[in-house]
C-alpha cells in the first residue's frame, strides 16, 4: 500500500468517524445515555488520532520526497532544508486544510478533556458540534482537495519547490499562528451552542471559554503581527499593513474576539447582554470560516490567496449558511432564557463604555469585511446580470474596482482613535454610575497629560492633525494606566507596608485579569504611538550609481558598490549603502535581490534596515543594471515603527498575565 | 471506561521518554543511521497506534453492559466547587425569578432547572467529601425533581432506573457505614445525619427534628 492510498483511506476514516461521533453524541444527549456520550467523547479523541496519523503521513511523504503525491510535488523539492520540508505541510491549500483538521480535532479533544467533569451537561452537545465541523473539513479533504491525491501516470522525480517568498523565518510561524487563532475559536463556538441547546445559558459556559477566546486572540495577534513583519521585511514596499484581503481575514475575528472579551465582563457583573455575547461568539466563528473561505477559495483577489476554485467557494458558502441558520435559530429559540437582568443606569458607567467599545469593534469588523468583499460582490453582480439580463438588466453593477489602503485608512483612522480614547476612558468610569466628583478626580491627570502630549510635538514641527490627535490620545490613555497602577500600589501599601516592586507584582498577580488587561492596554498605546509615526514618514524612490549620495531626511545614503554572489539555491545581487548621520557612518545597509534557480522569473526583494528607537532607515532594491551600476532604490524613513513591535510584546505579556487567571478568580476584575 | 487523568499523561510521557532513550541508544551506541524520514515514519507509526487505541476505546465504551451513571466530579478543587455551588444557586434563583415573571415556558423552566438542581446537589455532595452518589438518591432526585411532569425528565428518570440496575454495588455499602453513627435519619434517603443538621448531607432534603 502506498503512502498516498493509506493517507486517502485515513481521511475517509476521519470522515466516517466524524459522522459516527456526531450520531453517538446526539443520540447520547437525547437519551441521556452515558454509554453513548462516552462513545462520542472517545470518538472525538479517535478522530484526533486519525488526523494526527494522516498529518504525520504527509510529513513523512515530504521528508522522504514522495513525489508521486501531487501535493508533495507541488510544494517541495528534495534540496529544501529539513525545516522547510516540514513546514511545507501547510504551505499549500490541500495541506493547510488537513492542518486545519488536525488542529481542530486537537483543540476539541483538549477542550472536552479539560471540561468533561466540570460541564458534564454540555459535553455531548460540544462533541456533536465540534465533530460536525470536523465532518465539513474532512468532507472537503475527501471530495474536493485530497492532499494525498497521487499522480496516476508520469510520476515526476523532482519537486517544484516552495515559493521562495514563503521561505522566511516569519512565514514559518505566521500561518500556523493565525491558524491556531482561527481554529481554536471553534471551541468557544461549540460551548456556546451547547449552552443554548441544553438551556444552561448562565455565565458558566463563558467562564470555560473565556480563556479559549483569550488564547485564540493571542494567536491571532501573533499571527497578524508576524504577517506584518513578514510584509515589512520581505515585500520591500516600506510598510507592514496594506489591507490585503487575507490580512483583513485575520483581523476580522480579532475585532470580534476583543469585543467579546470586554462584553463578557458585563454579563458576569450585571447579567446583561447574553444574546449579544452568544452572537459575538457565533460571529467570531463565522468570521474565521469566512476568512478561510476568502483565503482558500480565491474569490477575493489577493497577494497570497490560493487561486480560484468555484467548487470550494460554493461548498464554503453552503457551510456558512448552515452555520448562520443553525446558530441564530438556536439563539431565537432560546431567547426567553437570554433576557437581560440588569439595565443600563447611566451613560457615564463602565457598562456603557463597554457597550460603545463593542459597537466600535463591530463597526470595524463590518466595515473591513464590507470593503474587502465589495469588489467581489460587484463581480458576482456582473455575472448574475450577464446570466439573467431579463430579470436583472436594470442593475448596473459598475466595474470591479480595487479598494485600496487609502480608503481603509480614511475610515479606520478615526475608528481606531475612538477606540484608543475609550481604552483611556473606560477604566476610569465606575460600574453603574460615575458621580461628578469622581469624574474630576479621575480625569484631571490624564487630561492634562494628554493635552501636553498633543502640544509638545508641535514644537518638533509635526503638524499632521491625525498624528497630533494620536499622540494626545496615547498620552491620555497612558496616564490613565499609570494612574490605575499607582493608585492600586498606594492602596496595597497602605494596607500592609511593602516595597514598590512587591506591591506592583502583587497587583499583577492578585488581580490578574484587571491589571493584565491594563498591560494589554499599555501595549495598545505603544502600538498606536508607533502608528502615529506614519503621519510623518518619508518615502523616496531614486536611482544611484556607486559613489553617489542621496539626502534622506536627516540622513545621507551613500552607494558603496554592488556585489554578486551565489549559493546552491540562489544568485544574489547585493548593494552596499552607507548610512551617514552628521557626516559619520552609522550603519551599512545591504538591500538585495535574490534569484532562486527554481523560480528565476520571480526574484525576491531582500530588505535592509537601520533600526533605532526613534526611526527605521529602510532600503530595498527594485532594479539593478550590472553593466552600468545604476541601482533603483526605494528608501524610507519610518519614524517610531519599532514601537509597534515593542507594543506587541507588551500586549502579549499582558495577555499571558490574563491567561494565568485561575478559574475561581474570575470575579476580581 | 478510561478516565483520562494523570496516569494516562504519565504513561504517554513514559512512552515518549522511552522512545527518545531508545533513539539515543540506537544512534549513539548502535551506530544506526537514522534519517529524518525514519523518524517521520516512527512518529507516524506511533500516531497510528494512538488512533487505533482510541478507535478501540469507542467500541469499548459502546460495548459496556448497561449504563453506569458517572456522577463523580473527578479531581476538582474545593475552592472551585464552592465557586460552582454559588454560581449554580444563583442560576437557579435567576431561573425561578424569570419563571415567576412569566418569561419562560413551564417545560423550559422544568427541564433546565432540574438539570441545574442535579448538578448543584452533586457539587454540594462533592464538597462534603463524598465522591460518588448513592444510586437510590440519584433516582429519587431525578424522579421527584420538579421536572417529573415534563417529557424530558420522565425520560431521564427512565434512564436512571436503568442506571440503578447497572450500578447497584457502587454505593450500597455507603449508607450502612453512615448508619453506624447515631443521628437523625433522612426521611427520603435514610442516611444518618448529625443531630443538629437541618438538611440531609446526601440529598439536601430538609430534616425534621423531633
């Protein structure tokens, strides 16, 4: 038996096992039979075992260079380093779907295992929902995209190799990290659905999924930022975020999970917004499926979508429809149980701030989704109008247009700043109602500091209104966080004399969720600070010959010559650019173009940058003429950009503090 | 039935450590030529074994004679239990309030609240330090819970009677142990309680003092 047929057989088994598991769990839940329920749980574990087996088979095929399997032949070659051979597993469409199934079943098994005692009533429903999702993806693998599909005739002896653009450090971790974020959102969804089906819609199920959502959110964040770093270092256009549909696909569930993490606190505290929270979980999950749909089916044009496939598009469309009908059907059915207990008492309360935060995040998600899908909608309309001219002839869908970064920036900038403002205001407000005296006490410090931060940059000749607003809001929010920490520390020290550091770590450890959250906010502030640098970034395109110099802001760039080198994989042309500040060389940049022998017509751009805390000097090489030495360069000064990555680190640190919350500590916020 | 817990993890860990040691010995002392594909194949084999074992466990779970009601709470800390108890009681209260306000249908209320109540009793019992539930108590609790009129609860009661037959030995020795102490007998489950107890420690029924 070949690896290919063994693999296909395993996928068939995964498919069948999912059907069996769904059947057992539904029957077990309906008849309340522990025997059937136990069978279902074991079935879920078995599905994971099978998925792990199938995945290790394909990894084995990559390692041993089994080019009789089409997928292996398409995405690898025998000369690739070992590490890339393993990661080629998720380098293409078919394999990434199998990877999806693997992660999904793994998370399902872990979640069920962790919660089967604690939430016994929910478990059969959770297992059924999770297995139904497995069933869908296993079906895709089985009927549409079999990663084990072999070459029947003319078996090639060499592979085509992985796209060199993807042979990058960040690219190894970026897709799996986004995947982890995506796939793990199925667990909260399954718990939410189970809570609805069983009618146990108290805050209990959310306590068990809150950490999962946080986990998903962390991995989505890591994935997004690694994607940004990859774009910044590999694509050579000087930026990190271009509102590419695939990037947006990762951003969408990020928005809704942030919204959920905030609004779940209102439900815990006040018993409000139950429908909303369940809906956010459903929407987040739906958005992960939409994201997969956008990246995998190729309906949306993008740098890294996997090519067009209409079968896949229709299948995903049907699946999404089923999710919507099923989930919201359940919500409507259980609406009587989901009534709110409290009411909003004042617009000056933290509940209201959370509510506004939720609206804004949802607006962001809807806007980004709409703008991303709009060109595709237009195209679908065109197809429909062409096909049914009689019925739809009166519609003029217009041309398929490209919605570019400026459009996104124009609307997302104010939304982002509004969210930053809320980040500052929210923690200052009390639950239920904030009194006037309180307001003054809480807001004086942050407001003064915020105004100072708005005015100070003017003296540095920064006059962009967006930039100034961003600096001001960063200052405001930063001060609120400092104030919260300061007051907490004072309080602790007044109770028991202790050192400053001790009091602070005590705060972080005792009220992890609250202060961890503030650390996350601090990271956000730093990231906004980094984004504000965009307001005065410098971008130049120029042609230089060796020996010539170019003035770039406060720096001088001097072309010191070209080098041509090669290794066993590629040919490289590297330019040496000296970076001078005040007449002294501070660094030598080495932007390059690499021609992989495998793909000689797709040279890659290797960026080089000089990093400081204040700014990046960033150079990439566009064209080069070896005979004359003319080098076409893109030169950038990106102020404050490194604060984005630093902010990201801080944010992840804060998130880890939050994840460490013990279950019983949930009320300390 | 396997109960996934530390022993299972320990076993898995031991198998992995054993595999690694075997690998090191083979490469270091046996001079074996181990290449990446070999490792991949070994890993695939391990995964196959795991999958087969799980498939077997599905069959084993289904092939068990009779339903054994597993009401144990496993390894859950006291603190967590207290927390859950508080939450459950609150949930029951809220549910009753909603029902009183006419927001819920009777059937909905009964099925959901009986599930909560069962759970609450289990949790309280686990807090008392009794790991498993007296089968008769379980049957009575489910049978006499307010949901007995609803169809779902009737079905539950039915399956519980099955459960009772399946696990007669699980708790028969418990009441006899309890009866050794002097005290008030609970009218519904006949468990002996402390003299000053106001509620039964097994089933929560209010105790009448003479």
